[in-house]
């Protein structure tokens, strides 16, 4: 069935005018146009640096919406980007998008699942036609069976560090945000087509979705968005509760990876979320050089612990109604206990100097400018913002808001982490890894 937008001469005329606009210079920050439709669907667009159109359909169908018996549904939704829909076969989708030199990719996290189609500007209509189809997945049983090996391969490719982060979410939230973004192995082959279609009916709602584009006219995209038909259901995700505690998985070997976190900032509290983002950079988001150590307090803690070959980085996850902040560290099993002790001491100290805050702001600004100046980074950034907060901040406004965060606000964020009950996720040789109760 053809996309309704392709039959509308008005939209086609608007599209041609939009495609004729010149791309913005590489490195420049684009203005973002936001429109909320009557059905509460958010539409946002920005200029591109290349004559390439990117359009994302972002749906509030992340893993936090899964029940115990539907765990892994969001993982299969990401896989469904390459499967048949109720209107098009998998072959037709792949062939027709590739025929115009386009690509269809999927991405997601605990909150959202996103489908992004990329084409040259004059072939955007073809991409929109098949992007629309993804709102009506088929989940044909034989395709799920044929792609079971793909899911296994994706699970095998998950890094040990990421698995520790998944475990700390489980310890912190138990369910909801505690659900992994990856399918549990005990669920492989267990989710039926009916279960997945029911999950779609509950999560594909206009009020929890967004259509965002880079390199496409705002009126064109709004016209396309108005043709989208969402299921009439659309339940709301349960509120997140913080519990803390332990989630551990013992494996063979001589190394351990440990993620430890306290409560962070929710995206709904914009100033607090920014304070935590600055804190992440100040304490040591990542090493500035290959195989180096973090420049912040976490890097100093690892050096003081004396562990050889240990690596650490800050972890900051901000969700619509909750957050998680801490660190993930990898070290030899004989050194991990002492390393964790020093890191937790730093995490609980709530000591953030003016110099730390200044460095954190500079690093955060650089990261934001990098994301906003890249078309691929920009569409994910505005897509997630639009779906979660129903609005999108332009880069200049976001940079100005960062400047407005004071040292005391960052210290308050650090105190919130230090005073909360800690969650511990650990995997590897855990003989010397402390439990959450030992770190209180």
C-alpha cells in the first residue's frame, strides 16, 4: 500500500522547495524547528550539512515498558526494522530503499526505539513510504525463527562493560528501567507474534512518539506525520522506583568489571540533568587519550589504589522520570576490591571544585557541539529529546543553559549520589568484589 503522502501533490511541491535549499556549512549548528500536532505527535527538523535527508520515527517502546514475560520485545523491535511489515515484504523494503542509495537503521535504549531512513534529498519520498510501514510490523513467525541466530550474535557481541551497566540498572530499578535493552537468553524463541503485536499496540502511541528529520522541510515532514496511523492503545510506562542492591554474575577468568551507581537526575528536571552531565565530565567521563586514564577524580582514585591495568569511566543515564549516576571499572580480580573502595570514597565525597566544574562544562560543551554539528548525531539527539520531553533545545540554548549551572548545583548533584543507596552490578571473577551493603 502506497504512502498517502506520496499521493498528495501539495506535499510533493513543498518537498521540492525544501530539497532545493542549500545545506548548512559543515561544523555550523542548525536551528531546530519544532511542531506539536493535534494528536500530540512531535515533529522536529533541522538543516543538513549534506544534500542527504535523514528521517527518524522515534517511539516510546523501550525496554522499560516490558513486563516479565515480554522481556526482549524492544530488542526484537529493533530487529524488526529489517523484517516484513503488514504492507511490505522484507525484500521489498531492502530492495527499494537500496535502489535509491538509501539505508534503514534502528537504534534504541530503555525509553525509545528509533527507525532512521537515510536517502539523497530527491529520494526522501521513497524513504518515507517505507518508514510509514514500520508502524505496522507483521512479526511473521518464520522470519522470527530465521533471525533467531542474529539475536544470539548480537548478545554475544555485548561487551563485558556494557553487561555490567545492564546489571547495575537491574540492581537499581529491578523492573521497568531495570529491564535490559537486550533480550534475556531465557526468552530466546519464547516471544510469539501475538505477544509482540500486543506490545506494539501498547507502546506505539502518538503522545509518546516523535518524527524528526535532518535535511527535510518542516512542512513536508509535518504533512507526512499527519498521515501516520498509530494504534489506539498506548499505555503509559510505570514510574521508576529506586531500590539499590546487588546484581552479580560470576564467570571464569582473572578480571572483574564492576558498575556502581547512586540516584542521578531525570530529564524532566532539566537543570538537575545538566548538573549531572557536568558532574560526569568533571569526575571523568572517559580518557582523553588512547589507553589513558580519566583526568578527573575517578582517574585519581584508580591511581591511588595502585591497580595496574585498571580502567574507569563515569556513567550517567538520564531518563524521563529518574536517573542513574556512578562509574564502571575494570581491573584484575586481586586489585578490584581496593580500586572499588577508593572510587566509592570519591563518589561519596561530593567534593567538586570550581576548577572541576569549569573543566566539566568545557568538555560537555564540546560533546554537545560535536553531536549537533554532525547530521547523524543531531538526528538522534533531537529525536530522543522530542520523544521524552516533547520539546527540543537548540544548541545555543543548551550551551547557554550549561553556563547557567552553578558550582553549588553540581555539588548538590554529587551529594544526591553520595547519600543514596548504592546499586552494584558486577561480572567476572567476583571473589574480591564488595557487596552494596559493604559500601554503605
